[in-house]
């Protein structure tokens, strides 16, 4: 099985867990660590994978 997960999430999309193997998790993790793709949080639990896009706002996105 191969997990195909978009690197960009449409706004207001509800995150869903997708079936994946530990090896697929490692491949996706390594791909994000070694590229300039958007920052994400990866979660793996009991054969399920969740990818949460962290965005690019950074510390300067708010107005004081």
C-alpha cells in the first residue's frame, strides 16, 4: 500500500487519519525533513497517519 497525501491542505479542511505502514511514515518524514516543502506535523498511531500543515506565518504574523 502506498499513501498519497498532498503537501498543501485546503483551508478549513478537516484532518483525517489515513491507513499507512511504519515504513511509509518514515518515507514521508524523511521527504519533509530533506526538502523545502511546507512545515508539517506528522503523527503515526496504530497503523494510521495524520499530517497537519503548520503553515508559514512565523512569529511576525501578528499585529501589535
